[in-house]
C-alpha cells in the first residue's frame, strides 16, 4: 500500500469473446505475486473448457465455430518468449502487443524468434491493429462494471474461493445485461421498467390523439399535436415523426 502497509492481494484475469458483444467467457483468480505470463495458461484453459461445453450443448452448438478460442489477443504484459512458444505449440494464433526491448539476441532461440516475428507481423497488420483496439474496449469494459462500479477493486473476503464466487456472480450479472440488451434493448431492470412506462405513455398518447382526430372542424396539422414531438422510447435521441408523412385526404377531411 502507499502508506507502507502490506495486504494479501489477488489478481483477477478474464477472457472475453471479441467476435460479438464482449461476453465474458471465463474468470480466474490468482495470487498477487503471480505474473501475467504465468497465469495466462490457466485462463486459456478455463476459457477453452467453457467453449467446449457450449459446443457440446445442442442449444448453443450452432453458435460456436470450429476455431473458437484459437486466437489470443492480449496486452504487452503477456509478451515473453516462453509464452509465445507455448501458445504456438498449442496451435494458438497470437496478437500480443510487444514491448520495446531494443535489439534482441536470438542465438540458440530459433523457436522463440520465429514465434516473436510471426506475432510482430500479425500485430502490425490491419487486422491485428483492429483487434488490439477492440481489446481495449471489450476487455476493459467488464472491469469498469464490476471492479469500479461494483466495488470489487478491493475486497476483504477471506480465502480466494469466496472472492472468486463473488466475482462469478458479478460476471454473470454483466453477461445477463448483454443478453437483455440484445433481447429487449435494455441492460438493467431499472432501464426495462423505464421502457415499460414509456411504452404505456406512448400508447396513451396515441389513443388520446386518435380520438381527437375525429373531432370536426380541426385542421389536420393540429390533430396530432403530441405525437409529432414524442420521444422514441427505443432510441431516446430520435423523435417519432408520425405526422410528417401524413397528407390530407383529397376530400379535405
């Protein structure tokens, strides 16, 4: 700690699906002294196990392609010779940012040189740059949700098992929010309640203005006064333009 105290710490590591909306595939918890290059194999193993379970489930089998989970995108903290060689041996395709280490000596390290150069070539390509930018968006977003907003940046639970169980609950809630966004357009129950109220107001205004339409002696431009400026509950930045396409009847009614 900054004040000189020492605390037992832990490190959270997660894998995220970058081909979709950023669903968290796996979460692992490690000791605070375990480096990124040492904890990566456990995280990849957990993610691959979860993908295999999805592939074996008839309900989700069609959503998982054959090469799912075979590409690794990570920041420069995971870059090392041993890590790249091990990932190549496991048939992973790496997009790991490379730190500036200056000139490298590759004597008796031909495998490490080949893996490093292949990774360097991929991250300098257009697809590699796009994946690294997307990693910064999709991977950091869950951390902001359940570490910063959820208050899990510091926890004082005893035993890593208890900490991991609480993290799994937070991660499940994050994935549930993504599912709700895809199904109903809202990611939280509070947003859904607001959407339901907006829909009730919308239909109430529609019914009221529909009744006013049949009032005699009222111009067509004044028969729909509220709908023309009614906020769209599905897209708050847009406005319903029901009236703009209406034209008077040929009879003038």
